[in-house]
C-alpha cells in the first residue's frame, strides 16, 4: 500500500447516511493515496477533531456528508499545494447542484449574490483566487489543511454552527496562511423548505455576536448587523407610521430593490422559474439572519454562564 496523501474526514450525525461517499470513491486519483474517515456523533467539531487524530495523510480534507465532490477535487488540491507551497490551508466554493429543486436552486442563487450573501457570497460561487483569504470565503464543507496545522489549532467544540469562523479566525491570528481557490469546488445540497432555510440562516445570525465577542476574532464587520437593523425597523414601523407616513419609504425601496435584483439575477442565470420565488428567498434570508443576530445579541448581553454552549441554546429555540 502506498503512502497516504489525503485523509478525507466526514463528520456526520448518527442518523444520517453520507451521500458524499459515492463521489469520493470516483475520484480521478490513486485510491491507495487517500483514505476516507467517517466520524459519527452529535458534536461536529468533536467528530472532526477525532478524525484528525486518526488521520495518516499529509493533508487533511473536510467535506460535508451531503456534498458531491467533482472527479478532480483531490488532484486539484494536490496541484494547488505544489504551486503554492507557502499556503497551509486552501478551500473553495460549495456550488448548488444543477439538479436541485426550484426552491433549493433559488436559495443557492440568493446566497451567491451580494444582496443575499454579502461578504460571504464567494462560499457559494466561483470567485477570484485569493492567497490571503479568511472566514468570509472559507467553510469546513470544502477545505484542505496541512496536517501540521492541527498541532496549533483544533475545532472549538462549544460552537455550532459557528465553529467554522472561529476556526479560521484562529488560524489567521496564529499566522497560518489561508487561500481561496475557485477551481477546488464541490456541489452542496441546499435546504429543501422555507422553514429549514430560515432555521439555518437564523443559527448563523445567532452565533455571530458571540463570535465577535472573542477578543482574538480576526473579522469584525458592522455588515453582519444590517439585517438586525432591518428587523428593528419592521417591528417599530407601525408606530412610526402613526407620526409620519414617509417612514414606509425604506420598506418600499427594499421591496423594489428585491424585485429588480431578483429579475436581474434570474435573467442572468437563465433560471426563470426561480424568478417567482427569489424575492421571497431574499426576504427569508434577511429576516432569518436579522432575527437570529438579535436573539444572539440579547443572549450575549444577558451573559452566558455556560460559556459558548450555543448548540444547546439553539436546540431550545425550535
């Protein structure tokens, strides 16, 4: 048996079957040069850290269980590290599968746009090569790390789903070099219902205030708070309208902008069925993140005696 170049770690919940295994077995790469490690459990970070301890490869890759990796995924990662030996971590986008349902595909289009994904949109589309990347572009759904990285940093088990930005921020803080490569891509399933999408985006918003409260956090952008400001505006709008009717103007501008942007994006992508639901998806993303951010901010201000145990708190919200 040859030397192991890649250890691919898949963290999966106990009741799920990893869809990604089929495409991993069809890689255009010597099968004896990579191993697949499936770690089951309720804590994603603990699963990944456990997999790292077992890994024998020179490089450790992480991919989500419901992903589909393209045939040259491992080969492209190997070529990248050969071309840029100074880089320690490289990741790429998680694209929406072309065979997704209308709602799922509309969700992917929205997240890949400035209006829906803002500074993190390159996670969901092919952006430009960036050799000084950070958590705005990278996710553990599609990432390759040199094994030596884990001598310094592991995934924080007290964060979910915020373990990704915490992990990448800590890497940057320690001087580890991160890159984003659009050619190293996977396909990733989107949430299949409005409710499940809302819950996903809510959770992203909920953990953000806690992530920003860590003194060593690398990214600190007021952009994350914009959706929550929109939520506050909507809450107080009925009262504002009593005094001045023009307070409805921002809402009218938002609706008009949503319709125009949805039309433009759908025409560009040639996804005409998605045009009918894109405005709704944008609104769902904005209120989901804004509501989650506000709830997380309230939790932070009240104080969390249990440290960063946000997973338990999140489960109690739904």
